[in-house]
C-alpha cells in the first residue's frame, strides 16, 4: 500500500499493460475485409522495441485525426500543467510557474519530435511473392505544403525503410513523369503521377499523366467530373482522394462512378483524412466492388512525420497495379469511429492494446527500472535510486569496535 501511495502512476501503468494484453489489437488489419491478415506482419527494429515507450508514443501522436489531436492537446496540456503546479515544491512564484510549465513543454516537444525527427519505424513484411508493396499517394517539396528539402531521394528512402517497393509521386498540380533516375542506393521504383486540385475534389492521377488546364474543371461538379475522361484518354488512372470526396461528395458517390473515376482511397494517413468513418468506408467498398473499381490506401506523405499507417500489396492486373489488399494500423482506422472528445483517454488505451509482446515487455522493463530507481531508499545527503544500492554493495561493512576486555 505504501508503494501504491508513493508511486501511483507507475503502478497504474503496470496494471494497464497487463489488462490491455488480455484483448489486444492486431498489428495490422485488412481494411477491405476488416480481419487480421495472416500473410503480412510488421517487423520492428531492435531500437524501436528497446525504446518502445518512446516509439509507440510517437506513433500514437502521428496517428491522431485532426479533431482528436486538438482535443488531446488541450486536455493533456491542462492536466499536465495542473499536475506540475500541485506537485511543485513550495517556493517562489517563478518556481511554481516553471513546475506547471514543465509538463506541457515536454509534451509539445514530444509532438514536435513525432513530426520532425527521424527514428526507427516498423517495416511491412509479406509472404506474398507475387505482390508489390506500393504507395499510391505521396509528395515531395514540389508540393506547396511539402516539407522544405523533402527531395525525391528522401521520399524514396522513407518508403524503403517501411517496406515499400514502389511509390507513385503525386505532387499537388506538379507532374512527375518518372523520367528522373532512382536515387543511388535506393531499391524502390518511383512511378509517375500527380494530384490535381479541382472543384471541391483532389484527384490522384497515376500513370502516363499529361498537363491539363485546371480552370476547365472548376466552378461546378459537372465540369469537374469531366476530368476523369481526360485522364482516361491519357492512359492514366484517376483515384478520388480523402478527405475531399468524403466531405464534399459523400451523398453523390454514384455520380463520380458514372463519370468515370477509376478508384477511391479508403485509408489516408493525413490527419484530416484519418477521421474517415468506417460506415462510409464500407459504403465505398460496396460501390467499388460492384463496379470493379480500384480501392487503395495512401500515406499522403508530405515529409512531416516519420511513420505510415497503411500499405498496399498489389498484383499486376488489366489496369496496371490492381490492389487486392490494403493493410492498415488499427489505431489509425479507429480514429473515425470514436468521438473526438474521447481522444485524451482512448488514444493511450488503443495504443497499449496495439502493443506486441516484445513491446509490452520493453514497457514493463522500463517502468520497473524507473520504479526501482525512484523507490530505492536513500540516506540523508545521498541522491535517489539504484546508485545507492550499487554504492552500498561496493563498500565493505565496517564492524563495530568492541572495547578490550580482560578475561576473568
């Protein structure tokens, strides 16, 4: 009871790690069938597992939908500030303010690290020798919202680290024709594409794309939908991108199909698109299946963030790459099914349920080590932790001096 009273956070975390192991989430989910796949897995690097508490936390921050991120940010900043103020030692007002700001500042730095810093990431592995792990939607610095300095070489290396074998380069209204050679030392293919911004819709065009007069497809939906026929005449494929078709055409998806769209994104890792509800995803899948359309997942990478939530394993077909499976991280798919205001609690809960056993053991090890460090008794004037134990073990016990006695 004394340990629980002195270290409630550590004890609660140990309990949560054990409870969430009872009904864990799979590493990946087939976004088409909703089931856990048997022929793909995530290979987690040694450093990723060794520092699993940090790795998993950064991933969880990356997989926030925009609305859930806003709720989590506000609530966690307030909670951390209150926690710091209440636990701060009595002192000057400046000391109390610093104590209250320490937690929020650390949290903001963690968020910045998730967006900006390179780190070990899981890699998709598959036993399907006939399939190609591919991304249908990614950006470089050529896009207006691409990260400065995010070159083709960096984009290719980012994809290769996560198990991709090819990616379409689909910058906003800037065509990549595939003529540039693959950067040296990179083992994936960079394929031609573009993302056209037209009337209330973003259309990813992949294949032999050519320039268009975008003004010809503005003003209204009817004019916009003529773009699909133009892309088809070029010999390319058109894919409706998230979140635009969901937000602006969810009540008129049939019109996009009749007008000639070749496919739909059903998972997109951008924060605005992660809130895509599963009910509409099922509707799109039904529509696509009935009309033999392509369904894809997209990283929508712009150079911000180091980990993806989705992979496609595609086989060659009549229309180039014909996707047969879209694999996604469960934490990303759940974003659209839970109210935004629940994010401060549900995001950590789902993160812990998503841990593999190697990650869970790493978490438990770190928690126990920190708990031992903080709980180890110390004498006055000595610093806390395991160092006291090490120092005491390294010293010889000094026996108590006994006064000389004259035997009787």
